[in-house]
C-alpha cells in the first residue's frame, strides 16, 4: 500500500472514533486521534464530551510505556488540527511536543479563530513533520455543524429537516388526521434508532402546533444514546393545552414560540418558556434562538412547518426516510426545492431507504 493510502486508512479510523462523540461534543467538534508506531496502533481515543479531555489526551493516555525515542518514529492521526490554546483544557500541541511525536497527519485546519493554523505552525517550528488534508472532505462533512458555528456570517442555528414518507410520497395516511391520534410510524425500528440519534445530535427539536395536537409526541431520545434536545413548539396564538402534553413529563426543557399578539402572559407551567418572537420569516427568530444557545435544530414536522423552512431557504441538511410500502392516499410529503434535486445520497436502513442532502461546507 502507498503511504498516502495508509494515511487515509488510519484517518478513516480517527473519523470513525470522532463520530462516537456525536451526541455529546457540540458546540465543540467531534475529534478522534490514532497513534501509530511501525504500522501498529498503539493508542487511540476521541473527544467524548464537551468540556472533557481532547482526543489527543485520551489517545496518549493509552500509551504510558513508550519512550520519547520510540514516539519520535510514531505518527498521530487526527481529523482536526490540534489546538494550541487554553480553553477548558490545556493545548494539545503541548502534549504532542512533550511526548516527542515525530509526525502528525491531520484532515483539516481548525476553523476556530484561536487555532486556525497556529497549531500546525507550532508543530512545524518544533521540527515535527506535519501533513494536512488527508480525507479532508469527509472530516469537513463530519464537523459541518462546528464549522458553521465558527462562521460569523452563519447567523442562524444549523437546521436539519427530517421526515418519513411512504414510497409513493405520503407522510400521513390521512390528509387531516384527528386530534390526539398518536403517531403511527411509517418506517421500521432500525430507522427509529437513526432518527433518535439525530435527535440526540441536535441541541433542539422543533415541531408545529398541528403535529403536537395530532400526535402528542414525547420528542425524547429513547432508541439511541444521548440527552433529550430542547423541545421547540410553534404555536402562534398559544392555543395548545400544555398540561396535557406528553413531552412536558420528559427530561429536558420545552419552549414555545408564539406571535407577539398571541402572547397572553407567562404560561404557568413548569419548564415551559414562552418566546413571543414568531414572525413570517423564520430567519429572524432563528437568529434569536441561536443567541439563546440553540446552535442546531432538528425540524420533525409536520408538512406545513417543514415546507415553511424549505420555502424560506432555512435549512442545511434534509433527511428523508422512505418505507417500502405504499399509502395510496393521504398527506403529501413536502415539496423539495429545485436546487436540491439530484443532490441526495441514498442508503438502506434495514427495510427502509434514507435519502440525505447535506449542506456543502
Ligand atoms: C483538539 N482536540 O479533541 C478537540 C479540539 O474548551 P476546550 O479546551 O475544550 O477547547 C475547545 C476548542 O478546541 C474547540 O473550539 C476547537 O477549536 C478545539 N477542539 N481540539 O485538538 C480535540 N475537541
Ligand atoms: Zn486540543
């Protein structure tokens, strides 16, 4: 195998490890690190949670017995440039230099302005061989939410639109489903696991008033590992009966977005925050949500809410889960913008198909 191919194999492992932190690292990046000596992995680790040890620290913790001399011949594979500054943890560049690593291979530069190339610079100045750009596209895709967070021009949260539909394009067997019916999943259990992982990987989950009325969903993370996202409900005139909602009995917060004129004083229900920010253009109130720490949102429905996000160009990723069964009639799935046509990738999830559109970064 050529050396670049070998580098790509180890980097793929670093990316795989990094992804294990998907539900716990944001707003930090997902980072994995693999240390290799004579073509053998001698230590590996990942950034497990926000505020916790960085990937490099966890990887080096596995190799206490190797001498400085041995590590001079070793390579550290990291999917992100090592940090050179103090945040909640000390600089990883200091650790790499203290352990006398000979070579560092990274997938991408850290877009955090406090790092942004300075980590590479310090390593090179100290005589470490540095190679940047191995599996860069994959690494950028993995950390697309983190990249957006570092971009001052990206003023709203990262938005993922998600829905499930039948193979003939319906998201519900009924056009106007009855109140309190409860949701009937269109897709299979394996898809539910993927969807729950998406929930855990986002700071908030958003649904419209109709979905709440019809499904009374709990919007919790049950079939994957991770915390419940903050629940955001769009209820322009505050018409829902909040005390009857299943979600308020779940761990985590519920926030309601209403119009200024729909606001009728503070709701006296524990854990519910009322935000009278709703306007016709989601861009305005999304910006406000971001300033409240909502850096990423999974929009789960219903059709009208999803269409609103599509039509106002407020989306980054689109996740469509398609069952193999036909419904023949019912509520049509949202209409995709022309610009997304031909840009979806398809993969099987058990008996269902996952169609994914990802923002270029
Ligand atoms: C790395 N390895 O595993 C991660 C890095 O507050 P702190 O100390 O956790 O630092 C957060 C910043 O460090 C984050 O914004 C990003 O620039 C970098 N993340 N760097 O070398 C890691 N998670
Ligand atoms: Zn670090």
